[in-house]
């Protein structure tokens, strides 16, 4: 196929697959992927436009590896067969067992698009691969490449990696058609035993979401964030409505972070609370967003998001929507992954009308290969491709799909586009300078976000789609303290100068903190006709006060306020008062952010 295909040793084990005799298999040792300098990597060229793009990409990947490592590293490609090519070789079998076995055995592979034959009881090939190799995470990086047409004003702000759970949710196919005995049986059970209410004749489907499935997906996303120096992992869910599936996904996600990555993760709550908006070095922020808000956020504030972990259906919608935002539908890469086994793939279909015309854009498969090189730890080769790509597009050298969107562009075929990229790669790129510029840009953007969080935490929450959950998210942190011996007159000056409604009163002899509000002063000093100059704070301060820990939920705080008849609660960390939450704070937050309900 490509110039790099190795001499193959026929193996009795396989009918058509030839494992290259040169090269070594990638292996797993002590829970880590070990990639030799001469690894054997599997590929499936795919149907329709598959052969055209695969041919082009193999040449580009090989050129990048050659240039990056001066010949010390080289991929030994092993062709495996799925789809129409497999059917031709294996007596009509589109998904031969030996292909599945080799893909599993080689650990890392890449595939072009495949035709799923219609009818005849065939499983979708992609579903078969996913199930047989237990590829539970669908990973889609989405970023913008300069020059690629996009409907966004600032597509450069999009740079996310989405981890979509691949094995459960409504995709398990547990569905019962209306009018069938199964549907009627389930409907009866739900109505009679579970007291569920729904319209007669409804089709019924089940949405299973498990701790096992959710946790392994989130674990992979967090590990990715750690390995790639990312800033945050956002759990995207619809838990405000589906509490025990989507809401549970969110909770299990936080649990994994807490239990398995405690040293390297903090929650967004801690970021705003404990760290006052300043992200500590080496810590990844774990946050969550409701799915519908996430769609808005990806248009309005995409730079706030980095790695995303989400359930199957949300991920399906979200990955295509985000890819489309950066004009990347045609060039969006992807991979389906198990713990180690990974199949990288073009995300578009076989576009049969363009088959064998040397016409289409190889971008999707090309960048899936870039992901693959990164997965192998061959970042220098990956970066070479990523960095020269915008230069070629910038020169106006593009395939037909981009040519129709870019004025004055020169349309070239798939292989000519590959030639242009290879020429650039071979010409050499100052990788270090470009990486340095990228790093500096990243640091600058992170700093800007940090400053906004520090200066306007409430506004930031609102603008970035965060819904407050606990008193920590609402409380006033800048507390002003007075002592029992201060006069009410000086306390009034403090309240007035700082435009606040209450002061914290230092502990008395019994160690009890107190609080002094405007309202207390009006009712117990002014109305009682006392002299503020001679009245001491101790006489008016309210003690004992109701203190709650920072992680108290808003619902809990509202209940306590009601029960205690106070208008405010103090928030304590151990014996120290760190904030105050008032009825007004809760009211304002709910008015601003809406109310997602308890448990979310
Ligand atoms: P498609 O093959 O993705 O093609 C739809 C349109 O997308 C094409 O007509 C073309 O648009 C554009 N397009 C796709 N790939 C392109 C590329 N590399 N460069 C430029 N433009 C590209 O979707 P489909 O027609 O719905 O599906 C065809 C077959 O693919 C079906 O058998 C389906 O089952 C299969 N499929 C396989 C996979 C997979 O293996 N991962 C995924 C999806 C679909 P214009 O005509 O407007 O230029």
C-alpha cells in the first residue's frame, strides 16, 4: 500500500492478514503502553473514499515520523480487513474474526470509513468493533486550524477533547415497540407495580447508566487531562431531569476524581471557595454542566472548557455540534478506546459518490492519525503535521470541500494535498519556537480567566454556565469584623463605608461568634432610642449565630434560615467564620441562575 509496508511473513494463523516481519508489537507493561521504536500498527483502509484518504495519510504520517526522528523510528503498517474489502476476501464476511483478533493484539490501529451493508441481519461494523473490543470511550478532539472556514467569530477559542461513553445509555437498544406483548407487559408492570404514569400506547425505552460505565469513562478523561496538562474536566449531564441516570453519572464522576485523583484534582467549588478563583499549579478542575447549557457555552465561552466527559447521547449530539462550530465536520478526528486498545478513525462516512476520484479531504483520517501518534507518545511527529497544516491551508491549497468556501483557493486532489503537506514537513518546522508561542498563549489565556474569577466570581459563574450548588458558591467572603467593646456608632460607620448589611462580631468570653446587622441597629438602637455612641456592640450583637460548613447545599441553607428565623447564616471552617449567606443572596442567585432542583 504505502512505501512503508513491510515484507510480510505469511502466518498459518491468518487467512489474509500478514503481520510485518520487521517491527515489534506495542505492548502493555505495568499498566503502561510501551511503544517500541519500530512498532507494528494496524490499519483498515475502509470503503468508498477510504482507499484514497488512507493512501494519502499513510504517506503523510510516514513523512512526519521520518522527519521528526531522522529514521530512528518507523511505523510498520499491518493491513487488516473490514467492510467491502473484507467481504471480497472472506466469502462475504464484512467483519472477519481474524481482523478483530489482530486489532486487539496490535493494540493501536487506525481505520477509514466503512459501509454497513443494509439488511441481511448484519451488525453495524462500528458497533461490532466497539462491542467486541469493548471500546468504551469515543474520544473526539475538536480544535480550530487557522484558515479553516467556520461560522464562529473566534473559532480559535475552541480547543476541547470530548470523551463520550460508548457502551450504555439509550444505545443499549432496550426498547419495546408500542402494541407488542413485551411493551404491554412492561407498561403493565410500570403502571401497576411502580405507579408510573404515561400515555397509553407509548413506545418504551430503557436508559441504563452504571457506576462501572460512568467511572471508567471519567477516569479515562481525567487521566487524559493529566497526561496532556489540561486545565479542567467538565462532566456534562442532564441530571436536573434524569436524576438517577444522568445525575448519577455526574455524581460518579466526582467520586472517581475524589477517590482516585485526589492529589491532582480540585472541584470548581474548591476553586472558587478554598482557592478564591486561583487555580493551583498542577491541579485539574473538575466541574459539571447541564447538557443544554453546554451547547450555549460552546458558542459563547468555548475557552472555558477543555476536556469534556459525558454520557452516550449527549456526547453524540455535542461532538458533532462542536465540530461543526469550527468548520471541522469534514476534518474532525476520532478514536474509540478501551483501557489500552484504541482504534483511531475518520469520523465521516464513505461518501461513495467520490470513491476513487482522488478528490476528498483527508483531514479527518489525517488528524485521527495525529491523535494516534500522540497516543503513542510520538508528539514531535504529531506536532509537525498539526503545525504545517494551517500553512498549507493558508497558501490556499485545499480539497474541493474547502475550495468552495474559501475565495481564491486552489482546489487540489487528495494526493496533491498530501504532497503539499509532505513538502512542508520535509522543509522543516521550528517546532520549539511554535510550541513556545503556543504555551505562552495558553498561559496568557489561563491568566485572563483567573483574573475574571478573582474579580467577579458571581458574574463568572453566570457567564460560564455554572449553577451554584452550595453556600460556598453564594457567600460573601469579604467579612468585616468588630469586637464587643466597639461602639455601635463606629460599627455603623463601617457598615456605611463598605456598603454592607452586616458585621461579624468577634467571639465573646465563651468563644461564641456574633453578628450585627443594619436591621438589628435600627430595631434595637434607633427604635429603642439608645445612643449609638455609648451603646456597645455586645449589647446588640446576636448570639449564638447559626453557622454551617461551606459545603452545605442551598436547599439545606434555605431550610435552616426558615427554621432559625434568621435572615443570614455564617459559614464556618472549623472555628473560623469565612463567609456570610443571606436570604437575599439565595434569592438573587436563584433569580440569576435559575433553579435546577435538589441533588444537582
Ligand atoms: P458521508 O459518507 O459522511 O458523506 C456525506 C457528505 O459529507 C459527502 O457527500 C460530502 O459532502 C461530505 N464528506 C464526507 N467525507 C468527506 C471528506 N473526506 N471530504 C470532503 N467531504 C466529505 O455520509 P453518508 O453519505 O451519510 O454515508 C455514506 C456511508 O458511510 C453509509 O454507508 C454509512 O453507513 C457510512 N458511514 C460510515 C461511518 C464510519 O465508518 N465511521 C460513519 C458514517 C457513515 P458533499 O457531497 O456536500 O461534498
